[in-house]
C-alpha cells in the first residue's frame, strides 16, 4: 500500500510539473503574431503523417536514419509496456497484462527486441557525437549546454534500457523458481541472453531487490525524462507533429507580402482599398524581437532538434560565412525563453530589458550572409523554416532602419526608378532582341 501511495504521489507530481511547464511553452509560442496558413487540412494531415510519423526526410542520410528509426519506433511502442508499469504502480500488481497469455509472451519478447534496437541506436549516436565527432555536432553553437543536453538524454536512455533488461532477467529467474507472486508471464529473449547467467547464481531475496530497484529506477527515469523535455531539444518528440501539420505548404522561394506595407502603398493606386491592419496600432516592418515573429516561427524554434542538417547543407556556412541556420533557431528559442522568464518575473507582463533577438542574439553579419537558397528548409527533418526568420529580419533592417549593405543601394534605386533591378529603362528592356 505504501508503495502504491508513493507511486501515485510521484505520478501526479510528475504530470503536474510537466503540465505547468508545457503551459508556459504554449504561452510563449502564442506571444507571436497571428498568421493565416494556406492549405487544406487533408494535405496537412498527409504532411504530418509522411514527415513526422513516417520520418520521410530522415532517409537522406542512411546511417543516422536507421538509428533514429530504431530509437523512434522503440520509444513509441515500448510505451505500451510503460503503461503496464503505471497500472502495476497504481494498483500494486505485477505484470497486469499477463492475463493475455501467449499474446503477452509475444508482446514482451517483441518489446525486448525493440529495447535492444533503442540501446544500439543511442550507443551509436553517443559514439558519433563523442568519439567520431561528426562535423555538424562540433559547431560553436553546440558548446556548453546543447552538447551536455544531447549526452544527458543518450546516457539516460542507455541506463533505462539496461535497467529494463536487468529487471526482466531477474523477473524471469524468479518466475523459474516460482518465487512468491512471480508467476510465469512473458518471454525475455534479450534479457536472458545478456543477464541470464549473471542472475542465475543470485539468491531469490536479492533478486527481488534487484528487480524492484530496476523497476523504480526505470519508472522514475521516465518521469524525470518527461519533465526534462520542456528544457531540452528533445521537446521535438512532442512538437514535431503539430509543427509538421502547420508546415508552410506554399512553394519554396515564395515570400509573403507584408499587409502593413500593402496598406501604405495600395491606396496610392486604388482609392477604394480597405486597410487590412489597424491604423491606430501600427505594426513594425519586419522582425526585431521574438514577439514580431509569428507563432509558427516560435513553434519552429521550440521544435528544433539541433541535428544540424540545415547548417551542414548551407552553402554559406560551408564557405566559412558566420551564418548557421541551426544557430538562428537556437537563438530564437533562447530569446523566447528569456522573454517568458521576464513575463513570469513581472507578474504576467513583459518589462523592457533593453535586449532584442536581432543584435543581442543574431548579428546583421549572419542575416546578410544568407543567399536565400532554401537548402536549410529542404533539409530540416521536421519542416522548420529558418529562412523566414532571416528574411523578416532583413526587412526590419531595410525598412525600419535603412540599414543594408552598400551593394544593395544600386539595386534599390533601379527598382524605384526602372521597376527592375537593372539600370536599363523599361523602354530599353527588349533591345537585346535586335542584337546579332
């Protein structure tokens, strides 16, 4: 009874803390401007199923794709066994689903194979990060917490899978001895192979302690992992699904038109034009801080997996430019987190801290290095769009601060005078057809 009460307290506290932090993240995302997303719901569902559930964009890099799919599938399906552990913890039962008989044996055996896949996957990921040191995991933006974050999760997964195997091996041996309530239930192909010889020589009372300790370490580890998610890049486990559902379905390269700009220009050509924005609440042109971004941009930031595929495919980064699309997303998330903490510390309202996303986190050098090729957008496995943030910051620099590289001034003058980037007048544009 004491065990069940303790478990229920941990369960309620864990779920409550996660809900509290999840609500803060939702609040932070909704600090962004509203945006109307085009595309019907059926297309959005297909995109989510294909990209988030089907991992379709992972396969471009086979090694990491195979390992990620092993971890992903194992993580999802093993949670069925975790559900059984929750029932056992609440009602103080042992293997509550064992009444399924032979099907239960199949399930446990299958879950053990999945757990082995997860174990292999996370070991390979750890090896690639810390021994092989794959280039995209050594960029400057991953120094400090981001590097620790990845290793914390990988090591935690290794510990959880090891505890699961040792728990099952001890359980199987106690079943073989018909000890107490350990009745025959489940098949343990991996546990018996890995730990069977080790536990066979241990007395029953010690095996019970091992089985119970491993059970508690595993379930507490899951509760801890749940509440680590809001602090970690691994929040993408949850947010990948809504983020891909709300993907930008417009053709890549098509830029949105600022309604605030249209409201200024259109009345000059159409006196009957109706303003789409509130004239009493003028909007900033472009983006200076996170609250100028849309909620979808902010959802992108929280969904970023920090995998670095965007940066490794960026031609500007490859040539030594300062731009890293991954850093753009990480900086956006860091600034948004800072703004959220500011709101919490000031009774629900933001107190100006003299900082902004552009300038304090992202430099103009990074922004102007981008050649808007969309490589980062194409490569992202969860359809994040760093380019949209970059373009909006450029708009702010040009339209609000008249701050742009000198090389663009000639183009701007030509567009103003000739209606095109070139220095030829409209009347002379077709002269080339007369050339021999």
